[in-house]
C-alpha cells in the first residue's frame, strides 16, 4: 500500500476518533525503512529549507511521529532539548536505543492528537510524512498549537504527488487524492508551502527495489522498479510552515 493510501486511512481513523493507524512500511519493515531514510535527500535540500524557515539552535524541538528516531540526532546537534513522540511501542524502543548516548534527547509514547508535553513547552514542532496529510488532521494541528510557545513554529514535511516519477506512482495507488484540495486546506489553516526537489540514492538495486516494495502496492512497485534505470531517483516534497503568533491574533 502506498504512502498516500496510508495517509488517507489515517485521516479516516482520525475522523472516527481513532488515535493511530498502522504504518505498514516502518512498522513491519523497520530495517528496510532505515535503508530508505539513509537514501532520502542525499543533498540535504529538506534540511536546507527547514533551516531557512526555523532556527532551532538552543531551542526545544518535538518530532511528532518520529518512528525509530532517525531525525532526532540531527536536531540534537544544535537544539537545547529534543523530544521524539511515537505511538508504536517497538519503534519507541528502537528510537530510545538510537539516542541512548544523547543526553538532550528523549523519546515518549504518544500521538499527534495527544502529545505528552505541557502547554507552551516547545519552540518547534516537526512532523515528516506522518499524520499531517490534509483535511482530517485538525486535532493534530490544535495539539501542535497547544504545546508551542508563542512565536514557535510548526513545520510539516510531506511528499508532493505533482512531482514525477514518485508522485505518479503514489497517485496510481490513490487516484482520488486531490493535491489542490490538500494545499488549499493548509493555506486556509495559515501555512506557507515550499516545494523541494530532492534526490534519493541507493547503494544497490536490491535496496532500491526493497524500499519501493514497502511503499507501494505490488503492481505499482513493479512498475516503479522497471522505470528507474539506475540507483537514483528524484522525489518532490512540500515543506509547510506555520508560526504561532506571539500575540493573540493569527495574521
């Protein structure tokens, strides 16, 4: 099942009052997902854009849906405190093992709708391809605002279905997905949206194939593997950014 398909299922779960819906890729194949994380954005374009939007140096950061904690050490290089929030206990354990030597980082069990932190306790809320997929994520947006201090920032990184070849593969698994509707939702919610073009690079064809097979249905994965000639592919993302007003009224 593709990532966008899982996104829509999660949104449906939120609308029905459920806290968490499984993410088959990292839940069932965390080792393959580690390969995927290491292959993604080899030139650091997402981190470059995030750094232009938000300065987390000496500040408190929470990574919502942190999985097994892959991005936590990167924030910890300059942040004062980093908290990973993840609903799946096996991933919580893996994340804690990853950051065991980092004294400024902790990993808590929780969800986007129920972040286990006090009001106004962090400066940055970051979520990457987790929960915040468009209409239906309002409870998570409200929760992010709750834990952010005035003047803090919510940044969301999501895949862009408009960018080939990855985007069309996603749409093949979810033809009813409306990118314009999703962008309009976030714009109405006060976000600015930046498009980011990245490159994924794999060490072997076997690694590339394994990753595509956990991200897409079998027919789409087979098509994707056939369409990639080498070890790299371009992948588009959208970085969504919303500051929390320091005053009472959102601009």
